[in-house]
C-alpha cells in the first residue's frame, strides 16, 4: 500500500489506477504451477511494464489494483456482467484518456494445482476477454478516435488475440 500511495503522489492526475504484480507462493508445487509462474513472470514483469512504458492500454488483472476512488466512480466501477471485469475496467480507463500505471510491488497468491481448475479458470478468462472486445469494439471507429490507432490495435491484438491464441494452444496439447 505504501508503494501505491507514493506512486500516486508522484503521478499526475491522469494516472487513476496502479497495477502491482502478482506471483505464486506455491510455484514449485508441480509442473502446472511452474508454468503459471513463468506466465505471470512474463505478464507482470515484462508485458505490463512494456505497455506502461509505451503508453498503451493496460488490461488490469488480478487482486492487486489500486484506484483513485473518484476515478473509479467516474468509470462506473466494475461491470458485474463481465467475468474479466478488471481487464474491462483498465480498457475503459484508457478509453477515457486516463492512464493505468504499473508499480514495483508483488502480491502473492496460490496457483491452480490441477488441470480441471486450470481449464475452468482459462475458460472464464477467454470468455471475459471476448466479452471485453465485443463491448469496446462494437463501435471501432469511435474507439480508435478515443484511444488513437496504436492503442486501438494494441487492444485488438492483446485482448482480441488472446482467445484465438489460447484456443490454438489448447488444441495443440496432447
């Protein structure tokens, strides 16, 4: 929390959300938890800081998001119908010209240890990403005008590209 408060004090008023990294305390439990850890390390320590440095939309993820309360209210809070409501909220913030920043802090959580739980979780994430793309890209010209062409195509590739890529990866598993 101290890092979030300090980061908000240093940031300008356009920064309305700060995303901290997530990682797993049971990373070495089995092969699946090791793969989750590799994925989270890439996502939270490379991908999101890269998006932040480039000024591109950041789909929030996980349990360690810190908001300016007034901005959260202005954004309308979480969409109760979207199963990846955090990613949706990050995109909505960007569409309104706000910045989602990344802070150097890590919150530990437990990785899924079984394949059935993994499949349920990923299915929910894929559904939510598809939902987010359909909601935000239903007026593509308006969205492109709001966020700019680079951010628009970044959003389409990152959020819109995840479900097809995930489906392809799942089909290639033995």
